[in-house]
């Protein structure tokens, strides 16, 4: 399992949540995406705007009135089919002195962009991490020489989140 824990503001739009997830996962926003929330699907119309498939708008998280431990689905790259379960752990009071979104934890590296879906990624890892596997060299080359599936750099994620959401703070 690949895990990311983010603190976000309730007035954050689904479009901004998408960008925060992309940064936290280490992806580059190359593909279509959608959220499934309360039985409705929200997807992208263009690179900067998420719109409800049935009714245009710019929904924010607070508009969904989430409860603690409620879950919804974020899907990315409909060919590779990355499905993310997003869980609202709790709804804390935010610290006015901090900038949001902020990554507060995570585990394991995200699969590199455009290396297939979950099943392809598992095959790639098995071959790339086993020097005796028939496809080791091709898989290791595809993953990259420095790829470590156990690595996660929360500090780097927070730097990138700050650059995206608070460029004036640099």
C-alpha cells in the first residue's frame, strides 16, 4: 500500500485537491482524473478546472459536508486505472499560522508516471528488484537507477506543495 496523509482546508476545490494529491504522489498530471463522492462523479474538463459531469461548478470540500472516517474515490489515468481511496480522518481546527495543504505523513514511493497500472507496477517491481529475473535489466531501466519503492520524502512533498499553493512564501 502507498499512503499519503494531507491536511487540507475545507474551502479547497476538488481541482486543488487533485493537484495536492498529484504532488503528494509524485505524479505530473498527465492524465484524466475523477472523484466519486456521494454517488456523483466529478471529472476534469481541462487541465485547470474540475467540473461535475452533470452540473457545472467548482465544488469545494466543505460543500460535501464530510463526516470523520468518510471515504470517497479518486481515480487517475483511466488506462492504467489508479484508484485511490481518500479517507477524511477527522475535521480539525486549522492553525492560522500554518499554510495548507501540508503533508503530515506517508509511506512508500509512488509508481513512476506512465509505467502501467497497479498490476503492471507489481510485475515491474518484481523484475526490477530481482537481479536473477529474466526481465531485470529492462524493468530496472524502466524504473530508473535511483528508484526505491520504500522511499518517501515528506519534506520534498511539502516544499512542492508550498511552491504550488503559496508561491509568495518562497
